[in-house]
């Protein structure tokens, strides 16, 4: 009889990845656990297990496993190893805490909700803040000191540090304690009857994008549209003019400008991009168009977002056109 060897941690993780890519996060989680039984220090399995736990809404476990992400990024790993401060573990303190930005803008906008909770546990908080977020942060969190990443950090001003996405874990939070009320603030704008649209995300995952033409049912329904798409092409601008849609996105200089525009809208229809997080964090009614399998943060619930109460999810499968999802959003908007 031939000897059949047991699958390795890497092989089990690959199988888990296949399940996760098919949207079966419960099955993927089982395989990741099997991989970790083979190799308890396999960082990739821990990180991917965290992603599937996030999709399943098991956030406390997901945040704990998610700390392994810091082992996968060489820059983060070396920074944490060499930082002249201890890693904050969530205990209350009277001194100043330094919080580091990480990941993409969508992740940052999603996790900024935890800054006020960290501020409650520290005498003061400094946040290493990239320029596109700085004006928005100043408007939303006046009690947080904003530091420019391009300038050297004066480490002696702080007694501990933590990456932004580590905050819920080190503070011991769980799903019931997830802050869900709007937490980003700009001067109040008068709400109009207009509907904002965004059809293109960054180049990170083109499968999240739709074409501007896919949003035509909104125009055909007679809705008054405003493009808040960053850097629309000349061809897209021509289409917007043909729809009699206002084009505002090309004038934005940062997220503060975008936030002002979102605050003036009745609602937003958008693909999965940072503007979706911005709208949700402001409390703007949002219809999010998702191409399944979607990013794990959007969970397994059909139409609800665990993170943003003002958001409605409209899902489609990879092989399906966007029309059905857009038509559902149009119907809810009165089109």
C-alpha cells in the first residue's frame, strides 16, 4: 500500500484560500485551523483565518488573529522591532500615545472609529496622518494631535505606540462594542435631492469596479446625479454631460472636499472604494454595489453592513452584469 502523506500547513492554507475565494468562509476557517494545528506559527494561515473570521462576523477572534499581519509586512515588522517605544496593550495611561496609520485609505477610514476610545484611555493621542486625511481628521477629531508622516517623529514625546488596525484588539473590544454611529464630521451642508455616484475604485482590485455606463439605470430613472468620482476620464465627463449629471469629483483635493460633497447629498451609489467608507462614517445613506465574493469586511449578511448602519448592500455574482444591483438601488431611491 502506498504511503499517503498528510497535507502540509501550506497545502491546507491553499485549500482554505480556494474556499474563501468561493465565498465559503466557514469551510475556509476549518482548513486554516487544520493548517495551524500543523504549524502554529504559520503567519499566512493566521492572517487568512482572520479574514474569514471577519467575514463571519467573529470580530474579537478576527482582530486577535489579525495581529499576525504585522509579521507579513517586512516594513511593519522591522519598524515594530526597532521602534524605541513599547507596543501599547490597551491599558489606561496618563501619558501620550502614538498611533500609526497603515493599510489603504478605506481601511483607515473604517478604523478611525476607534480613535476616540483610545483617546479615553490615554492622556493624549498623536496620530501619524497622511496628507489626504489631515483636514478631515482635524475637523473630526480636534482632541487628536496630527503628525505628518514625512517628518521625523519625536519619539520622546510618547510613551507607547500602536498601529491603527490593532486598536480594537489591544482594547479588548468585541462585535457588540463596535462603534457604529457616524464618527467623521465636517461643517453641516444643506441636503439636496441629488444622488452621488462612484463607479471606479483604485487599481488594487479592478473586479470591484463597474463602468459608468453600468449606472445608466439611475439616469434613466430620472434621478438627479452628481459624480463624486475621483479623476473621471474625458470620455466619462462627456457621458455625465449627456446625462445632465453634475461632475464634482475632479475638483476634490482631499477627503475633506469629498466629505463636504457627500454631506450635501440625499444618498450615494458607489462601488467598493474608500468613498464608500467615507460616506458610511459620515452617516450618508449609501447603496454599495458589491461583486461577489466581496471583501470580507462586508460579511455574509445579504443587505446589511455590520460597520455602517446607513449602508445598504447590493450584491452580484462575478458572472452577472451590474444591472440587477443598480436597478435595486434605483428602485429604493425612487427611480
